[in-house]
């Protein structure tokens, strides 16, 4: 839900509640006031009649053509003492002149004169007008209420949406921002302090991020590059020593081992350099490669190397699959997968390579336990602490797949580990 | 949220109650405030009370007494008189302030005082013959219409 809708909804609910309460209170107060006014006029009328009666003046005509109406009757002392002296009531009264029964408000007052006479005075006024008034007030309050709610809701939506515009602009800018690419700076075009601060800090932070990123890229690239030469030199010197020196067997073995370690280091360094190049977005030369050939060639090589493991290999290829990739990257990708499937295999195990227009799947038997799919693609993650493994192979594979928008998946089922590369745009011949 | 709603509903109904509570209630003559009872025995000693009531607007706002001779007195809630209406006889002469009484004797000797009413500015008198006079609390004439 968008922020401005979220805020508006809340405001609306609050308004709805508040207005409902306000409306009902207003309605009841108004109605109360109307009834009060009516009662007041009845009270005055009643007083006037009592005063006249007491003073012995002539009483007004009972039905004087106005809406007010009264009658006086004598009552017993008992009735006077047992009944309440002032009673307000809503009843129906029969109006002779109009010959109809109408709802009316009646005020009954009991009073006495000086000579022991007791009287009951009823004054009444029809409440039809009051009911009409009540109804129209109710209608108008509802109309006013709905209009207010609609207007205020609309106003709120409009105001909040317009006030939030800089935020949406910021989010849009953030979406387009990619580290390491050319980014337009966020221009400040708002006078709202909070948004200015947001914009400022966004600009500052992205600039710093950018700078750090560049520095880091440069450092990794340089470090790996600068290590290449010393490593090669060291290896060469050891070779020379082995060829020229008068060394005994033991020393020769030791130097051989050191050379191997150095080779391992060179491999690590090369992978790191490649990884850094890929992640720096360096452009690699593209060519159309027939994958089948490379796979067969690699399988032959590794089959010989790991002949002692006696692994059964089967390649199921539909047809010749061509992909547009950099050749050496493609080779690294396949080498890593195929080598892994040999290295981590068991004796008398099997490798199944399925290649078709939509994906390449390399499955091999191995440990009876699934690998941690969230960790294996991380650089320097190793399941076993083998010296020959760099821990960078799968990380490199993932970097390559990401670069070419291929989907890389790992699955495990009953002792078979499978790595699948899904070509998004397969080129079929 | 819920307790708040209940409070609001309660307030609503209370409000309605208050709105409808603006009514008159009968009151026995002996239940009137002492000040009012003293006033009646001082200025209207002979006449009997026909009808007395109190006006209630949330709290008592005033009292009203009608005598059997048709005179009417309105009292404040503390029992001080507010209006004396003797439409069918005459306001007791000892109730009219001396300064006003002298003025009346001098200029309008033939007009009886029918009604006397306390106003914000002073005293309003209604004389027989439809003359309305407004005196300040000091007793000087402020307004007259006849």
C-alpha cells in the first residue's frame, strides 16, 4: 500500500468516527433544544392561564385558532395530593375544529386557589411540526456529514499525494541507481527540510559508496595482478634449483611440494583476478561456442586423470548447442563443474551430463548429504578442508552465470548432486 | 480503543440526557430557599401560594411562585428575587427602591407598577398604561418608552 493511501485511509477512518460522534451529538442536542423551546412556550402559556384564573380575569378561548390548546378541570384534594404537579407527556389529542387526532406535547399542571379549590390544567401543542423539523434536521445532518467526509477525504488525498511527491522522486532515483555505473546526481527541488536532508544524505552516501567501490575494485585488481609476477619468479627459481643444484632425494621432494603449493597459489590468484574482472563489469570478447565439443574434450581429460576412480560417464546431448559467450569464461565454467563432479565423486560412481536447448545439467554421485545451497556459491566456502580446493570455483561459476543472465541451480536427490545452468535464450541448431 | 469508544458513547448519551433535562419540577413552598421564603413573608404576607416550581437545567437555575391572587415571583437559584409580576394588582410599594419611588410619585403619580424585573443594567419597571422604564442600580432613569 502506498504511503499516501495508508495515511489517507487512517485519517478517513478517524474522521468517519469523529464525524459520526459529532453528528449524533449535534442531532440530539438540536432535538433537545427544540423540545426545550416547545416546553418553554407551554410553560409560559400554562403560567399565563394560572395567573389569569387566580386573578379572576377572563380566560382566553380554549380553542383560539392558534395551535395551542388548553382545558382546566376541577379535581379533588386527594387527586391533587397524590399526583405529581408537573407532567410533560407526548400523546395523541383530538382537535375538535379539525376533527382529527394529532400527536401533541402536553403539559399538565396541578394548582389550587385560596378557597380550597383544586384544578388540573392541561396545555397542549401539536408536535407534527416538530416531527417534520426533526426529520429534516436528520436528513440535513446526514447530507452535511457525507459531504464533509467526501470533501475532506478528497482534500487529504490530494494534499498528501502532492506533499509526498519528492519522496516518490527519491525512490524512483534510488531504483535507477546502480553501483559502478554512471549515475545522475539527485537534484534538490523541494523546500521541505526533511526531504532536503534526505536528498543531501542520499547524495553524500551514494558518492561515498561509489568512491569506496572504485577503491576496492582497484585494490583487488592491483593486488592480484602484482602477485602474478613474484609467484612466477618464485616458481622459476625453484625449477632452476632443482635442475642445477646437487640436491639429495629428500630436498628434491620438499622443493617439489613447495612448487605445488605455489601452483595452487597461482591458480587462486588467477581465479581471484578473473572474478574481480567479471565483477568490475569488464567487457569480454564474445564468440559463438559449440558447448558439446568442449564438454567432450574436458570429459576425456578428466576421465584420464581420475581413471583410478572408475567412474561411469554418460552424456545425453540432443543436438549441438551453441551459446554466445567468452570462450575462456565458458571453459572456466565447464571446467569447474566437470572437475567438481570428478573430485567429489565416489569410487565406481557415475556422472550424467544432460545438455539440451534450455539447460545444462551435470549430476554426479557423491556424499550422501545435500550441500548447503545458500553457502556453496560464496567465495572461500569449503565443505571439506581439502588443500587442492580454492573455494572460489563455484563463486566464479555464479559470477559468470550472473554476467550472462543464466540461472544457476543446485539440487540433491538420493545421493546425486546436480548443478543446472538454465540458458535463457538458447540457440538451437 | 474499546474503552475510548465506550467513554464516547457514554458521553453521547449523557449529552442527550442533559439536553432533555431542561425541565420544570414542582417544589413545595417550604422547600424554597430561605431567602425566597423571607422575601415572600416580608412583601406578600397575606396571600397563599397556588403553585410553585423550580427550573432545572442540569442544576437548579431558578424558582417560580404563583400566588392565589395571580401574582408571580421569579427567584434566582440562591433565592434572590429576579422578577415580580403583579399584572392583576400592584407591586408592593415598599419593594420599589426609594429613589425610584420618589421619581414615580413626582412624574407619574397615576401609574401603578405592574412588574419589576432585575436586568443587567439595572431595574426594569412596567407601569400601568404600557410604560416601560429602565433605571440604573443607583436609581437614575436610563430609558423610557411609552
